[in-house]
């Protein structure tokens, strides 16, 4: 018998008992998905892909084997950390078969980093990414106003944080207006509300400072302040921002990007407003120094005026003495030139009767004219009898 006769296509019995590829795949799918309805793996992430559909496709592998995996869009949106190639993870899910290609894959319902919490990894990844953008650089930190006029506080209006803050501010400095921009500070939707409250604060007329505050809590409770949308809203704020989030040991990314971090809401009040009592004491000390300085300045001015007066008096005396000597010399010179000095030496001066015209020649007089003759002492009045 030949081998071909065993598979004679004309023999109807040959096709009995065979199944299609689809039927085989369906049986494999049912068997695998029923037998591996719950799987838990430790693996390394590789070949991460994020198409526009929002699903995440990846490969889970170890030193010897690998298996395809998928995170559907709904679950992918809940991831707080970034899946990157080489990341060690723990995975929970189920095995599923993709019938069109006859391939099996792990459908992941939960994934977390190996050896570190998901939120802690997300925190580290976000810090590294934002630090590379320069958002934490000291050079972009703005100074706080010394005497703020209007402060907007983004917080829960019912929390203990706002009460502590209000108490400290009202005790220290009542000249500042304090406004509350209410917002959720934990839970789903809190990050979006915080961003909206920050935007509202920046639109408040006359506002010159913003405080972002909440009380203590777990990493999960404080997580909205690690959200990238909140961090970028703080960085974009026109108002300087002070954060007062949680307790001293709690550090969020919002604290890193803020212009100033307070360890508690109460400390935020101390940082943001001055102490009126200290300001008052400062002005009192300043007034005392000004008064003492004023008295000293008055005395120094008086002494300087007295010294100037003494110098002025001495200078005036010197000037008067010089002028007196100059006058004496001029008087002596005039005296030497005076006709009276000539008379003192025995000469006389003959004038017409008007006492103004000097008679220099006999031809200037006629008989009968009155003449006045001035001597060194006294004068003589005479009448002309004749001239020669």
C-alpha cells in the first residue's frame, strides 16, 4: 500500500475529527484564561509603548523568558509613576489570549515598582524631571513683601491649618487683609481645585502674597501637592508663594518650587507678617537714637557757630585795623597836599569876596574889591586900594 493512498482526498473519512484554527485558538484561550485567571509576577519592564489609544503595551521579562503585557487605558490613567525600560516591578493580573494573532499576554490590573512604593518612585521621577527644567533654582525665588497688604490663603476653610494661620497673623500684624481661596487639599480632584484656587488668588486686586497651606497627613494625603499641575501653577504665579504643608518632616514638590517654605502653617504666619510689638520697639529705639543724635548735633552746631563767630570777630578786627591804618595814611597824604598845610608854614591864601575864587594875580582885582585873606589861623578882610 502506498502512503498516498492513506490520505486520498476522495476519502470522506479523512476530514472527520479535524477543527479550524479559530476553534483551536478558542479552546486554548478558554483553557489559559480559566487556568491563569490570576497571576502575580516579578519582572523587568521592557519595550514600553504608549499609542494614542491611551493603552500601555510592554514586555515583562527575566533572564530567560519574556511575555507581552498590556495595561488598558482605564488602569493606565491611574498610574502615578512612569513606566520606563529596565524598571523592576511587581505585577498582578490575568492571562489573556489575543485570538486574531494567536498570542497570549498578561492583562495587568495592578503594577508597582519593586523595592519602593509607587508614590515614592513617582515623587523621585517628578523631582528629577522638574529639576532638569530649572524650576527649583534659587535664582527664580522671589522675595516676600516686608509688610503685605493682602494675603490670599489657598486651603480648606474647615481645616486646623487655616485656624492656626489666622491666629498667628491676627496676633502679630493686623494691618494685613487675609482672604481664603477655598480648595480641597486631599483626595480625588484636589489638585485641580488647588490650581483653580491659585489662579483665583492671582486675580485678587491688591493681593501681594499667596500662602498654600494644609495640616499633616500621609504621603497619599499630601499627594495633590506633588502633582505636576500644582507645581507648575505655583511656578507661574505672579504672587510670591509660601507653602505650609504638613509637618516639618513632610516635604512636597510644591515646597521645592515655592518662593519660601514654612515648616507648619503657624510658622507661615510668622514668616509672612512682621511682629507689631517688635516693630514698635524698633521705632522706639530709633526715636531714642534720633533724639540723642539730635541733641548732639545741636550742640555740635552751636559749638561750630561759636567758633565761626570768634573767627569772624577776629577777622573783622583785622580788617578794621587795616582800614584804619589805610585811612590814617590817606589822611596824612591828603594833609600834606592840603593848602592849609602850606598856610601853616607862613603862607596865606587870598580869595575873592565869594570865598571861592583864588586871587593869583594883581590883574584879577580892581580898586574897591573886597578880598578875604586866609591865614594859618583866622582870616583878614580887606579892600583893594590899588595894584602894581
